[in-house]
């Protein structure tokens, strides 16, 4: 579904990605894990063509990305921090995106009532709390029923109830055949949801495989300790 070959990104003297090879299969739930500055966001933005790689190739459904943005219609993206027009209301933002996409036949609006956004419909974005903006961010990621979901720290800023509802939605969509890729620093999320792990450290892939494989090769008793071992720079 998503494949990167010898993908590199260099900012002046900083190598954000160092010739990484990554393959994310169809109908999988994959976490990209690593400390701050490890290259997680750079990789995601490269997949979205928000960042131009210095070298290497990215494929979506075996089609090489080449500047044609049509493939983005397959992707629902939830950035860590979303930015919406401050003067628009919640309802106006949602309707604006519907008009831009022109897709009214297969909308997924399940999260709107579940996250209690209906009560916020007529409020301008500038008046919303950070958590409510994050709820809107989540709704938009799922809204157009995409084949691929890319979620960057999706639970950040959400209250426990909303976080649980969002995790349930992620599991449901994966069961419906979606491909889910996301980042998180919340170890409980990793333990609960992770199937596949891609661990990045200083722009390089240190591990890529099943959660159980990582626990086994690090000889730790759970995923949190396995990841901590990698973050401390201990070799497998």
C-alpha cells in the first residue's frame, strides 16, 4: 500500500531521513515510533508530498509519486496540530471541505455525534478549546471514507472519553479494510492497538516488523520496555 525506497531528506546539514526502506501493507495498523527529531513527521509529510525528499522514491498502490496529487483522495490525514480559518464555524469548515472535495456519496460522519460536535456546530473556530479543535481534526480525517488513514498523535489534547471513542473508530476502520498509519508517544495506545512497529532513530529505521517480534528480539516483557530499550540506543 505504502512503500518507500532509499528515501532521504536533508535540511542543510541535518539528515532527517537516511535512505530508509519502509513497506506498509494493505489493511494493517502500523505505528511509527521514535524520539523527537527521529524523522517521523518528515516521513509522513513526504508521503503526503508536503515535503520533497532529497532522494529516493515513494509508491502508493504501486504507483510512484511524481507530483500528481490525485492520490491524496485516498488518504485521510490528521495532523498533530490542525489549523482552520478562525472566522468560520465548525459547520462551515465541514461544509467547505465537502464542497472542495465534491464527494457526498460515501461520507463517514459517525464521529460527529459521538464526539458531541453537533453542539459546537455554530461556534467560530476561534472560540473553541484545543480539545474541540482536535475533535474536528479527527472528524475531517475520517469524513471522506479514505482507504488510508495517516494520524499524527491523534489523541493529543483529547479527554479520556473522546480518546477511547477515537481508538474504537480506528480499530473499526482497520477491521473494514483500511490501512492505518500513525504516530504516538502514549505507550498505552501502542500496547493496545499496535500490530506493526516502525522504529525510527536519527532518521534511520532501527526496527520494522510485528509488535511481538520487537518484544522478542529486545528480550523485554512488554512493548513499552522494548521501545525504551531502542530509545536508549541499545542494539538488537
